[in-house]
C-alpha cells in the first residue's frame, strides 16, 4: 500500500513539473536530462536511533555535527532528553525515510547545475535544530543542511509561541523555496555599497535566482506572501516606489530601513495608515521589480546581472513601476 501511494505521488509530481514548466519546457527538459539522484543523509533519523552506547559510532560517521569542544555529556543529555526525542519523533512521522524530499532536492540541484555549471554535487543532510527559524536551511559549496523540524505545519504545538507571520512559514510548502533562497546566496556577491538600494537589489537578485532554481511554486509564495499580500504589493507598486523616492531612501545608509522593509515582519513600516495592509519585506518585492526590469532591458545576461552594482543596475534598468 505504501509503495502504491509513493508511486502515485511520483506520478503526480511528474505531471506537476510538466504543467508548471509552461513556456520554459525546453529548459526544464534539459534540466531533467541532467538530474542525478543525490544521496539524502538523514542525520535526524540516525540520531533518533542513537543510544549512549552508539554515540561514538555516530560521531565517527558525522564528525562535522560534533564539534571537538563540545563534551560528550551534552550529546548524552540530548539522547535521553524527552523533548528532543519528541522533536525527532514528530520529524520522523512528517518525513518518513521513503518520502520525496530527496527527489525534490535532486531536481533543484539539476537547475543549479544547468544555470551555473556546477560540477560537484553537494552532500545533503537533514537534521533538527530546536526549531531555530533563522537557521532552518544552510547551503555551502559542499554541503546543504535542512532542519526539518522547521516544516511540521503552522498549527504544530512546537510553534505555538511564535508570532503568526513566522508560524505560517513553518509549512512544508516553503521548504524547497527556502533551500533555493539559501543556494542563491552562493552565486550572488554581497553588496559593497551601504545603501538601502544595494540591500534591496541584493534581496531582489536572490528572489530572481531562487525562481530559476525552483520554478515550481507560484510567485506570491516565492516572496512568502499570501495571495492578498501579493495583490496589495502589485496594486501599490507605483505608490511604494514614489514613497522611496520622495523620502530619499534609496541612497540612505540608515540601518533601520532593513528592519522596516527587508526583514521578516507582520507588515512593512511606512509609518502611514497603510502599514497594517502591507506585507512585511515589501522592499524585497521592489528589489525584484528592479532586477526583473534590468534583466529584460539589458538582454538577459545572467552573469552581468549578478555582478552589477545596485547603483548601476538602477541606472540601466529603465524601471517604470506599474500604476
């Protein structure tokens, strides 16, 4: 029965990929040809089954998860801690060993290899991190880490003390988007200029690459927006841009602008009546509009897009917000 359900899921997934490709079917076909199965190392499941007697063995198998400066007493306490055991049990139920996560990650890597000519696949590890939201996904050139305890569903008891705008991101639907966002940081240079514009464009580039790496989710979800929030952003794009210009924010170096418009929040902070209607991180949405305009206007040169400074990008983007 489990095998039938799994086979049915794979069939549905294949159909979903075919439908979602649309006009990019040629690229998607080449990506599919490049896809190779990546081994998914389930450290979370291994640690769940570890006993004090097996601690030495798992430390040898996964040495990078066990810093030398951390005494064994810490790990022995974790092994026997009821809360840790409950966390691992909930993850194992939500993510059985035969689930499709490895297929999805292999597909994302194929997109990465196609667009950025990556030759050596990373090692993929799943783990738990005590629901530390800021570190739910980490990507390096050689290793991708996914903390599965951050994707158990918004209504899970583990998240009951989290604010609502964070709770809703604890959804499995965001896992691949979050991984694509983390991987995008590997190919986008950090901004050298301290302007709000530079930070905004950097975040816009991340969304742009993220969509290339995982094009199988709708646009609102790529921003972590609801449908209503995305509609508000598109309907108010011109007014938001005018606000940034009139208040001389683009070349401002005030650090609080990132908190007001770029970081996760229940809403963006214009200090106006519209605040409660706006989604958080509206500056990320605006950065993406600038990047998209530049890419369309300058001939779709991806490498140039990634390297160009925000100041030069703005000059060449010919950006005209929708009214």
